[in-house]
């Protein structure tokens, strides 16, 4: 009952957020919202950029890469040097090179894959200046790319797609910071920790034990972690930790924070291309995919855990509760993790390794679809728009015209760029998982043998190449092999998609617009939303069917029943 | 489009007799099904089928295959399985090798079939292009040279029975020419020096009179040469959409490579192994071979369908653009209306009876052989049962002349005249008669209704007005409704004044019209449509149409037109039938739909192939995966082989569809998409499940395990 109530509240709140935040973001990226101009203007002076001068896609991409490179180096340096820097109450040492590389790349790419337990690895300074800052800017970069692509679709005969520095600044200043600030206060009110006082030392006289309980500036980081679909927890237990996610309310708020921007961006998209219906069609496709995955995962987790049942250990009236918090229950935990893996968040409130095979498959395959339902902040929309171009290309031919999307002819260059943006992820995942399955460095860190071990490897690369960051656990991935290969997967999964998307934005912006008529393939209908879903499923299905068969499918079949 | 309405008097030159200029747009020719240069052939005509089989093997040359990335991968895969079959022979590996090889052969066969149809037509044309001797004029002296030695600017003489040696312009004389070699139309046409009918085509035959022709084409570059190379597909280049689709297909092929290759390491992790033959089989089954094999055949067949309708497209790009056209510029005369005016009413003036007027008009028209004249006789018969009379000796006809702008008849002291209002008015006054006041208002009213008023007078007495109506072709309104449903706007182009144009436009049901059209106005209209992002198609024949034809995205030149027009357009209609523009658009759309449908079908097929092959690959490693063997295929080997056989046979099965094109009914985009998604998407999902199962049953019965 609570589960369904949660869903109703979630949908109702998101509907309001979709409209209001969506419209606000249009104003922000159009430069009409200026209430923080007194902060904004000095920032531009500092960056040496003229906010009125727009960039070509090449300049935009170069600015983005340059910014990312500086970010990566800065993060890496802070992590390596944290032992010598202030705000280190636990007296932690510098982070080792391979792990620093992996972590810097991870936060830079909005992945937040964590090969380390936060409380015993990162100083407060690292958490606040290296990781939290990246949580803000990496999210803003994703949104900027999405907005650049929208501009490409909505402009005609234009050589520019916006100014990267302006988009980056405005995203952080007007959208991410205000919401994070307000929500952090709500989280603190619910019991999330926010302190610089270092760990608490408790002596339990009754039982005669002393405990050291790690604390830190958690609430402030928790909100942006979800709002920016980053997902990197302050603590190792991530959102299952009561200091991060104290109760049912914060659990629901976290879900809402994760979904807000990706969902609202579809409204922003619709408004900026001049037809909200276009945004609704994209949102409908996202929602359909999300619904199917949520349904199947929730059903799977509501079934008893087959291993527990086989051992005859206990009745399982509450579904599979292995690895789940009693506070949240089976289906709500499934909801949280589906939300987290269908966006590029990766923050989880229950352990995926102990999910039932089909529950685990749900979270893994959700990422394999390219994270478009609704996906990460910005990245979900721009990837979905690439899918839309492919859907239009194939479907458009079937109405007897050379295909066009929003009045833009889709020709060889657009097809090439969209295909790269969509196909680079599966290729990266499969090649790296293939390497890891044969090399001893890849196979030895798996805790389980057979199909489950394979699922762990496959999950790790799927999560990283999709910039998700959730972990299946069961894979001791803090090795040089996994740190380096994972870092590679994250970099490719981020930038080899962003650059083609920006090129696409440039190519589309330069095009003229063909007015729509009765012979035009309409992209604001249920039929198109259905076609879009089909294309996402077919691309994901065709590329991952064999790999998934050998992991979770075999596991599920081994238990004799498909569900449970 | 709101110029001052011209008074009807200014329309005088359009008098009946002058309207004989129906050489190129007579209703008879437009409606008649002409004999074709391109003979329609059965889909599997043996004269095409047999050479195509040979071609299919010749095309195995890796250099040819490299142009098609999808099929190239299949060829490489075949070589790999062949090596494996030779090294470790087994019924399975040999069978897979044979069917992979056949997949490539079938793809080549599809292309060869499409090309074969064009080649057969080219051969017919080539037979007609016999090596001609030319009579070249050099400083007034005639000399005999081979036609191939003629170069641009040479003057040649042609007399009855001579084949015109090369393309050129008549600079002297007038002759009737048999152009059936090119158009298939046996009725001779007039070619004369000066004006829009001066172009002659090499290979056509002079029937009467002597003409001097200035050669305008270099040897090997004549219209006939180009026509042959076009139907042969020799100069075929990939069209923009074909290039884009090839990129998508290559990307899919490229992606399936790692998908399949990593199965070996994945199997290794599970302490198993996958035989290379099975991996290659899976790869070939997954990559979009169906569309990859048929893509070029679809393109060639689209051009061929145009040739079947006697339209030559200079490039595949033009055919593709035809599918995208959103505005059609249609000439009124010949396309929308029958091309000549028909008498529709007798409007008497000055107290005369309608029958009296009809009688006089009929008399004046008895000797008038123009369609307008005849239509008056017909109307008189219908209305008042006035029969054709015996031509008595006293009848003296007054033929139409450009000076008088009237025609008529003098008999028994009566002087009956019919003609343009202004001319007849003058004549009546000269005869000492009176012009009734009401005449002007009737003339104006008639002109406003889109008709031509013809005034009839008997001596000094004005009898009344015969209304000549521009007759809109039957069924044209439905065509325009269909076009509107397809999202295509029709614009009527006419030299008429805006009032007349508006009346006809509303009767025919076009979306817009351009009245008093000049070449400049036409050009401006095309430009303004294109600025809005619309693609424009038009027809034209005159030299002054050439700039507009060049500017239009699809410019269809009439074969009767000037060389300049033919050079400027990107299609030539050998029948010179402007209505065909609509067919051309439909063929363009059909071509694109066929491409999209087969791509969808090809990709949808993969689902079933996965269910056939994946369980088979891992039978020993993970017997549990047999649960995915939903088709209950006999054995791992029969499952894989069945998928490969299906994959090969489906190409052959779809060749007719690729050549003929998917059925196209004019409809809105949503209806088309729903229908095609259902047939080729959902159908493509289901069909291979049945197909693979049946093949599995057959090969199992045949003893394959």
C-alpha cells in the first residue's frame, strides 16, 4: 500500500516539477533569469568570457574538454595531497594513484563509481572541494550539452550553439545551487548529518564497547548527489546509511531529486523547440520504459529470495529482504534502485548483489538501454534525442520522405554522429567485459564463480560506461586493473558521446527548417513515442542479448522459475 | 497574384483558330497510352534472369563487394568458415559455408536482376542507334562523314528518310520527324527553325522536307548516349539518403562484430568455448544482410520504374527528391485542363433568340476544324438538334487570320463572323451596324467566370456570345485531394488573367495559382517556396522555362521541349505529359518507403535469430538456456543452420518486393507509418520464427542432425 502511495505522490510531484522547473530552465538557458547577476557577472570577468558571444560547436567542445581536463587534474591533486591539507580530522593519508585516477574520472564524468569506502578514504576537504564541486559542475556540463543540442534543433542556419562557460555557470548558479541549498536544510531537519567536527566517539558502558562513528558534511553533499544524478555516497553504504538517508520522507525526496531535472528537461526541450507536445512524446517514451523496468524489478523483489528459500531458513512474507533496509522494504527499495539505475545516479539504498536474478537484471538492463528513461541530468535527454534521430530515420523513410526531425533533414552526417553516440557505450562495455573475463586480473577479484561472477563483471563495466556508478558489489574492484579499465570506460562513455552530440548540435543548427505538412512524419504522437521505445529496446536488446543471457538469465533459469 | 483584370478584348489573340497550337498538349496525346520505348517486362523475364545468374557470380570480385560493407563482411565470413570446413570437415561447417556463400550470391543476384532490366532496355536503344552517315556542310559544300566525327557547331543536311546524326537545332527549314525511336510515339512531330520546336534528337528520322541542323552535342554525349547510360545504371551514384542508410547499416555491422567476438571470452569465463563457424553464422545472421543485399537493387529498380513510365531521371538524387516534394507547380494547359476550350453556352443579345445564335454559330463553325469550332457544332446539335448541313456551292469560308482575328462564312448574302470581342465589334461598326450595350457586360461576365467569350455577328447585327469554357480534366480534383492528403501543395501556373485563373483554380481544386505567369514570376515563386524549406517540382518545355527548371528540385522537361529545357531539368518525360509529375512523386515516395520497410524488416528479424542461435551456442555450457529455445529447434546445429538458411532465402523471397516496390497508396504520414510498421516491423518480428522453424523441420527430415 505504502508502495503505491509512494508512486502516486512521486508522479504528482513530478508533474508539477516538470512544468515549473522545466519552464524555469528555459528562462535560465535563454538568459532571461538574472536574479543572481551580481554573482554571475564577476564570474564571467574571472573566466574572461563575454557572455554575449556564442561559440561554434567546435569551440564549445574545446571549452568543455579544457574545463574537464582542469577539473580532473584538480580533483586528482586534492585526493593525492589530502594528507597534507586541512579539514582532515580522521588524519587520512593521500589516496593511491590508480584509485585517485579512477575517482577523479568518476566524479568528472558524473559517474561516481566508488572503488573506496568514503568514510575511511576521503578527508572532509576532499569530499567538499574535490567531489562535491564535481557533483555540481559535472551535472551542469551534462545539462549544457543537452541544451546545446536543443538549440541545434531549434535554430536554423546558425553557426553557433551557445556559450559553454555561460551555460555551465548558469546551470550551477541558478538551478543546482539554490535547490541544493534549500533541500540540504530539509535533510538536516530529518536527521542527516552536517558537521565538520570529525567522528563521534561513543562509549557504551552497558555493553562495555567503544565505537567511533564517522560523521561529516553529509547533508549538503547528499542533495546534489541525487539532484545532479551523481550518486557518489559520503559513506560506503550510500543511501542505505541512516546519516545520508534517515527516513521514508528523505527516501522519497531523494527519488524526487533524482528524477526532477531529467524529467523537467523534456519540458524545457519542448518549449525551446516550440512545441511542448514534442517534449511530452519524449517523456512518454521515457516513462513507458521506466514503468516496465520498475514493474518487473518490483515484482521480482517482492518474490522470496531463492537461496534463502532453498536453505529453508525463513518464511519471506516481505519479499526478498536480503541486503535491504527494513526501513524501506522490498518494493520501495526496488523503486529507489530502479530510479537510480535508469538515471545515471547509481546511488543505491539496498544491495544489488543480493537482489533476485531478475531484479538484478532489471537494474543492469535498465542501464544497458543507454540510460534514457529518463537518464542522467542532460545526458538522458541528449542520448534519447539521438535515439529519436534513429527512430525518425527508419520510421521517416516508411512514410515516403527523406527523414526529418523537428523540420531538420536527417542525412548522412547526422546518422553517423547519432550512431556513434548510441553505439559507443555497448561496444565499450562488451569489449572491456570481454577482456576482464579472460585476463586473470579481471577474473580473480570476482567473489562468485559462474554466471553470477560474470554478472558482477558485466555490471561493473555497464555501470561505468553509462556513467551510472552503482555497483553490483561482489567485485573487489579496487585493483589497478579495474581502476584503469573502469576509468577508461567512464571517459569513453562520457566524452565519446558528448563530442558527437555537440557535433550533431552544430550540424543541426546550420540546417534550414522544412515546414511540417500532412506528409510529414509526426514526432509528437503516441505512435512515435511507441516507435522510440521500440528503437531503444531493439538497440539495447540486440547488443546485449547474448551477454545478458550468459549472466542473469542463466541464473534465473537455474532456479527453475523466471521470477524468483 | 492580383493584377488588374484585363478586359476581354485584350484576350483577342486567343481566338479559336489560333489555338491549333496543340502539337504538344493535345488532350488526345495526354490521355492516350503511348507505345513505350521501354517495353514492360515480367518480373522474372528469362531474358533478364539468365544473364543475371551469371552476373551474380561475376560480382563476387572482392573489389565489387567492398562497396557494400554488409555483404563484404558476409564474404569474409564465408572465407573463414570455408577454411574451418577444409581444416576440420563436418556436414555442419560445410552447410554453413555453402549458405553463407549463397547469401552473397543472392545479394549479387538481386542487384544483377535490377540492373538487367535496365540493360535490356539499353540494348533495345542501342540497336536503334545504328552507325549513321552524316551529310556535313562545309562552306556550302556537302560531304559525307560518319556521325561519330561530328562535333559541336557542325552543320548537317537532312532529307526525307535520313536519320538525324546527332542532337542539334534546326537552323533552316521545317520538317516532320519520326521520334518514335525515343518516345515510342509513332505520330510524327514538326520541327522547325527558330522558336521552341527547333530541337532535334540524334537517332530520329526525317519524314518530309529538308532541314539544316546545327549539331549541339559532342560525340558520345548525345541525348541517346546519355539515355543508354542512364537506363544501364552505368553512371549510378549513391543518393544522399542511400549514403545515410549505408552508414547506419555499416554502424550496425560494426557493432555486431564485438557483440559476437566477445562471446568467446564470455564462454571462456564459463569454462566453455564456441566454435568459430557458429560465431560467424551468428554474426551474419545479425548484421542487416536483408537490406544490405537489396539496397542497391531498390535504388536501381526505382529508376527503372520511372523508365517504365517513359521518364528518364538524370540522377537517383532527383528520384529521391521527388518523394520529398511539397509543392507541385502545374501548368494549367494540358495538366489541369484539357488544353482547349469547349463551347458551353449560347448567350444571345439584342433580343435575338438563343436558337438563332446557335444556328449562326454552327454555320460559322462548319468548316472550322479546330476543337473549339467542333465543340460549337456539337453544342448546337445537343441544344437545338441542329444537324450538320450539306455544304452547298454558294458557301464561302472565311478562314482565321492574324490580321482579322475572326473566321466565318459568307452564304446567300449573309456574312457570319465569329471571333474575339474587339475584332468583331470593329467589324460590325465597319459594316455600319450597332453594338448593343449589353454585349460588354456579358463579355466581361463570361471572362470573369474563367471562360472565353466568342462574339458572333451576322453582318451589322451582333447575335450574341458563345461561351468557350476551359474544361477541367475529369478526376483531376480527386488527384489533388490525394496530393493534399500526402501533404503536397499544388500551384496552378497559367498565362490567364487572375479572374480566369481563380475560377479554374477553384473548379480544379488546386491550393493556389499564379496568374499571368512570366518566367520571372515562376522563378520567384520557386525561390520563395524553397526559402520556406519546401521542395518544388515543376514541368516545362520552353527555353524560357530553363532557369526555373534548373532551380526546381525536381524539374521535368518535356521531350518535345527545347534542348535548353532538357539540359536544365533533372528528368525528361518522353511522353511529354505534364500530368505525370504526380506519378513521379509517387514513385519517389515508393522508393523511400521500400528502403525503410526492408530496413525495419531486416532489423526486426534479428530477434528470432537470437532465440535460435544463442541457446544453441551454449548447450553444453549452460543447458538451462534451452528454455530460450522457444522454437524447439531440433539440435544446436540444425538451429544455427536454419537461421543461416532463412537469412539467405529471405533475400531471394524479397527480390520481387525490392524490384516492384512496396505498395503505395496516397495517404497521410500517420496512416502510412502505422500500416508499414505493422507489416514490416511486427511482420518482421514474427515471420522468421515461423520460417526458421519450418526450415529446421525440413532439414531434420532430410537427415541433418
